[in-house]
């Protein structure tokens, strides 16, 4: 095995989706969670989050005579806001300043695209990535909770309200009025609409006495679903979004919604990512047996206060 050669960074039109995917996967190979993407998974990520390949950067290196993607940085753009949809450097190339250079490129590209602020999320325990983000000017905005409920905790009590299946596009019309706090990029209405367009999802509401919905949840269709085979982990039911009408009583609306959801998917492990730590829904999750399995920080860089380095 020959020693790896010094990598170089490709940007703009030179960025190929396959190299981007390879660089992403190799840098995330030792990550705490499985982030490996197949070609359709990568296309889905780009589309859902509004990431154009020519806004991204790929780190490439010649290995055994072939050019390989060994790192990546992904920039999503919507109007004057941007989001970092992934930063990764293969373990063999870490500690050489490439993470920082990839992020500086994203900042330069963001300025070219008229972006004023770039957001991202990072695990609280990811000291190395946090140090890179701090060095390029990102500041901590707020804390986010990752919730899960294990089906082995048993079923929740049967509520007397019934879940109603509702068209996700119709549900999302209440998105802005029902979310009292801003949501992270991948849980914004635009990302959710993109997701629904790509994969579809299941929309469920709890109606009040007059029949109008007072709370909704959007979940990804679980596959495969059913009681897990002996020794197998339970299927995962991803809660993509959940919100309550601010005029409704929180307990009366959110509790039966989540109880009925759990009973409908009684064998599934339910997860909800990146709920703001100051969300008023958190005590409801905790009281129904959900637990926080990880935490992230949402970070932001203001590009007027922290302009990109001009030296490339
Ligand atoms: C985060 C990551 C991209 C950084 O890549 P990198 O090329 O090693 O980054 P750099 O070499 O530019 O490091 C920049 C700074 O990080 C810090 N750093 C380096 N190694 C570190 C370590 N092991 N622990 C903590 N901080 C470290 C240093 O302060 C360094 O600055 P310095 O060079 O002035 O000392 C890489 O570790 C990675 O791919 N991790 C797995 C995927 C991931 O976690 N991505 C982020 C998800 S939000």
C-alpha cells in the first residue's frame, strides 16, 4: 500500500456528484451514526435541501493510480440564507487544515451567491468539527434535542381522540402559524415539501371538538414495518415534523396525538431529530417515555461580520 498523496480541492463545475458522494461517505465512515449514502440517497439529500453541486467542494486524492473523493463540503442556498449540508474529511487526511479550507470555500461561494448567514448543526460531542466551525467564525445559536421512544417501553394509554389521516401538503399550510420557534433547515416547510414530493409521507392530525385540527405530525412511511423478528432491532418511525396550534391547549392537543401515533405504530422505535431545547413540546415527549439520545448545537456565521479569507 502506497502512502496517500496530497489531496486537492475541486470546486464549481468541476464537482461531480459521484465524487461528492464518495468524499462524503469516506469522511463520515467513522461517524457516530450511519451517514453512508447510495447514489439515490445523495440525489435525495441534494434535492431536499436545495444543494447545487457547483456550490459544493470535493477533496480528491490520487490513490493507487485513481482519483478518489476523500472529503466534501456541501452548501445549500435559499435566498440570502445558506446551510452546510455536510463537512467530511477521510481520517487519513485529517488534521492538515482541509476541513477549515473546505469551510472557507463554502463561505466564499456563499458570498458569491448573495448569502448573508450560513447555518449548520453539529453534535455537542463532536469537538473536532466544533473547533473547525469556531475557527471559521461560526457561533452557537441554540441547543437541539434528539428524541427517541423505544417500543419495548410498552404501549401508551389509548386516547379517546382519533388520529385522522390528512394530506401532508394541506397540513403544511399551518406550518408557519403553528411553529412558535424557527426550525432547523431540514425541518423547514420548504425541506418538508421537497421530502413529500420525493418520498411522500403520512400526515396525521388530532381534531378538536369542532372537527378542526389542533395538532399534526408528519411521519416517514416505516419500511419494513411490523413486529421485529427475534433478536432484530425495531423498525424506525421518523417523525419528520410535529406542531400544535398555539391557540389550543398544549397538553390536550399534543398528548393524544403522540399517544395515538405510538399505538398506530406500536412496534416501531420513534425518533424526532433536532427539536429546539426550549420547545414547549419537550416536557410532553418526556412525560410519554421519550428520551433524549443525543444533542446538537445549531451554529451560524454572519458573513458580513466574518467574511471569508481571501487567500485560497
Ligand atoms: C470535522 C472534520 C471535517 C475536520 O477535518 P480536518 O481536515 O481534520 O480539519 P482541520 O485539519 O482543518 O482542523 C481544524 C482544527 O480542528 C482542530 N483539531 C484538529 N484535530 C482535532 C482533534 N482530533 N480533536 C479536536 N480538534 C481537532 C484544530 O484546532 C485544528 O486547527 P489547527 O490546525 O489550527 O490546530 C473531520 O474531522 C471529519 O470529517 N470528521 C467526521 C465527519 C464530521 O464529524 N463532520 C462534521 C459533522 S457536523
